[in-house]
């Protein structure tokens, strides 16, 4: 009992010292006596909270509550004096001190692992002031709205959807359908944020790799148009499009592995070599250093309401068509459905087939169908490049796409 109590009080003290180091480092240039709290103050605050937790079983809640109230009044009073003196109205220091007291209390009365993890998270949040403030300065209303849409989809809408099939064919499960939509939306929004965080002139190669997370088709079209206006950029633009293709195939493989791990394992034999071939092509053509400055690709916000609803509708339609074709014609029809659907969208057919694989389709058939959809999507992007870009851009992308498909088919046949 004594050993456990000492360990918990030691953790409480360590939590305060950890947060105090971050707070003290940030205010290390301040004159002595000008800081409200430093390493010692935060360490003592957390230890005081821990000791209150130690006393509670003996004295009851009255004494610890009184100590906490006195502590809060003291911290807020000193913080007010500092704000009046320096005209600094930030409440972070006072809130951090109260949080440290609470963490110290939790180290004694609650789970030690969870409390320690919370302390690390709090310290990381305090240390991330500059990046977070910089992010807010760059954040636009459209991006904020997109994040709120994603949160609404996840926290508000998802819990109220029925988690059972609602159609006569027992295919459309609203909860699973919306969860898949959230999954793709999260991946796309993450890619969008990555592009924004890369800076105004991140370069075509980084843009290509990032754009493949958002939409490799949109990026290919954008780069194709740029190759027409600036032919000198065609080699590196094609390299960016190849990297986008590699990332897009990898994304489909990861999504499938998350939904249906067994299918993802089979699919890795085809999409893995195909993605690697694209990556090698992007690296080879990426060595070119054009004289013209790389232009920035600015994708549309991937979480506009219309885009979200359109994808959910498309995923539902693809699921019904796929299930209907399987019922009427058997698993042989899955290839035809995958090829046609893959021409327009890879994510929908990937999610649909991965979900149905556990019920109606064998693992091998599902993997082969998704691979067929992926290769059809590659051909569609080559056609798009040929129609909107110059011959040099389209030719390089076509060669890389054919090489990727050959590598993918070879990998599928050799397994």
C-alpha cells in the first residue's frame, strides 16, 4: 500500500515537472519573479493535487475541495496581476495550472496510465502553440466548414443511423454506408490539409503525392491542362501524376485492408507492384529540373455537402448494382461491374466489393474485381490526359500506366 501511494505521488510530481518544463522554457527570458508559475510551481501544484487525492479517503471530500478552491483563487489572483501589469490577457497559464492540479489528483485516485498519457497530451498541446496559431491564420471558412461537416457526419448523424439492412435485398446498411463515406471523407480531408500545410510553393512532386490522397483524377486533369500552357513542365508534371497514381492505388489498398483484411492481403499482390511501378516512374521523371517555376495545385474542398451526399448516393447505387449482378449472373458478372464502375470512381467499387466479400464473394474474386476496377481507372486517367494535355505528358503517363498494369497482373498471377 505504501509503495503504491509513493508511486502515485511520484507520478503526480512528475506530471507537474513535465508541464513546468514546457511552461518554463516558453517564459525562460522573463525576469525572475515576473512569472506566475514555473517548474517548481507546476511541480508543487500537481503534487498538491496528488496529496489531496491521498487525503480524501481519510478526511472526506471537504478538505480536498477547500484546498482546490483556495488553489484556484490564488492562481487566478496572480494571473490577474500579471495580466494587468503586462497587458497580456491569455488564460492559458492559469488553466494549465488548474489542469495540472487535477492531473495530480487523478494520478492518486484514478488509472495511472491514463493520467500519465493525459499529461503528455496536455504538454504536447501547450507546446504546439505556434503551429496551431499558424494553422488558424491560414484556415479559411470553407475548410472550417468542411471540418464541421466531417464532425457532424461522425458525431451527430452516425450514432442515430440504424445498423441493420433496410432494403428488401438486405444490402443497404445505413450505418455501414455512412461509416464508409466518413472513412473516404476523412482520408480526402487529411490529404487536403497536407497540401495546405506544405506551403504556397511546395512543388509539383509533393503536390502530386498529396493530390493522390485527395483525388488523383482531379490532379491528373489539372496537370494535363498545365502541360498545355507550359510544355517545359511536362516531364515533372507527368512525374507528379505518376506519384498521384501510386498514392491513389495505395489508398485503395489501405481502405480495402481496413474493411476486409483478407481481401486487402490478396489485393496487395496486384496493387502493390502497380503502385511501386508508378512510384519508380515518378522518381525517374522527377529528376528533371525544368527552368519554369513549379506551379501550385489547389484542389477543391473535398468535403462540400454536395460531394459528400453524391459519394454516399454513388456508393449505395454501386452496392445495389453489384449485389444485383451477383444474384442474377453469379460472380462472373463482378468483373464487368468493376470495370465499368472503376472508369468513373475507384473508392466506391472498392468499398462495395470489400464489404460484400464477407457475405457473397470469395476473397480471390473480390481482390481480382477491385484490381480490375483500379486498372480501368488508370486507363480512364490516361484518356483524360490525352484529351486535355500535350503529347509528352500523356505519352509518359500512358507508358507508366501500362507498366503498372503489367506489374499488377504479373503479381496477381504469380500468387
